[in-house]
């Protein structure tokens, strides 16, 4: 008699019966292989549904460590605090340097000069070489101005100019030529606002809507306007250099809702987007 060594496939049955009448209501027959396949498929499907639920719904914000709106807002506030601390450190460095110069009987150092010195130290440039180069540049510029007949230099297009950043901060509202022809840059109150180019202050005063406002006329038919300041550092008629502090940020005027700078840039009588030429 031949012996069949093949194992018979065991089949299992899952039945649902009535507890009283013992009537079979439903019955499901399966093997071990089909049960494992069905269980694995169900787990994979459950994991996919769970991933889609977390990735595509606000539930993901409850995951510890996920950057929600509060975390992003905190990051912006931390960036503003860091900028404020850098400004405070710069002020203390200026005070310390001027104190040393006063004891030595030397001329005081301006804020823009200190900024240049800090940049030079970061690049590890020799201070003596930097002073010599600066003196040569000033002498060369003074020599070229002596031979200007009209007193005016060739005007460059706005695309060819290198603008100084008026304020490092967060752009809370961008430029819109129809509804918002300027940019709003948030920063802590009292942060220094810089002139974007060399120019002459054509307006420095108070406006009911815009608060303390300052406007600077630059060469090439370019006008920059700084609004909602806490304090103005320049008056009408003053000449300023690019990077020179001209005001301190604030929240003055009736059209403001927090400390920020409302910055306008005009070229040939038209408002242009400052973010196209300046990195805030």
C-alpha cells in the first residue's frame, strides 16, 4: 500500500450561531495561509490610513516636536530678540570704543564706522591695512570730486545700485502696487533704521496717520520713505550716507498695529517693490 507523505491542508471554520436556537447565521472557512495574508493586508491598510490621517489633517500638530503655528511664531520672536541683542551689543561696543578714544584724546567713532570695523574683524583683515585703504579711498573720492564741473555724478539705473538694508527683521506684509505699495518690516521698538543709499533728507516730521516719518531723496530720481518710527535721528536738509542710522523703529501714528517699519521705495515717481532690490 502506497503511503501519501503529503500533508493535507488544514481548513478552519469560523461560525456565527444563535445562542438560543443554535442556528448558524454566518460561516467563514479559511486556511492558515489565507489567514496570515488577510492579517498582514489589514495591518498594512491600517498603517496607510493612519499615515494619511496624520499627514493630511491637523492631528499632526499634536505630535511632540512638530513645528506648529505657535513654534513658528516663537521662532520669529526669537529672531527679533537676537536682532535686538545684536543692536544692544553694537551700542555697547560703540560706547566702549568712544570711551577709550575720549581717554586717549582721539575723535569719537561713528556707528557706521564701528559696523565697518566689525565686518573687517570677522574677515580677519589687519586694522592698519583697513585704515590705510579707507584713507586712500577717501582721498581718491575727494580728488575726483574736485574736477566735477556740474557737481552731479552720472546716475545709474535702480537695478545697478547696491542698496543697504534699512532694517533686518521679518516682512509681515509684502508689496502690492494697488493696495499696499510698500513693505512692513517688524522689529523690536528702538531698533536702528538705516538709510538705503546716500542722499538728502527732504522731510523729517510728524504725520497723524504714519507717525514720525522721514523721507530721503537719492540720486537717480530715487526716494526712500521710513514711517511709524519712534524717534527721528535726522532733520530736513541733512545729508546722509548709506548705512547711517536715521531713525528708531516704533509704533507711532494711527495706521499701525505694533512695532514695525513701513518702508517705501519710489523710482521715477512710481512706487516699486523694495524686496526686488533689498534683502530684509
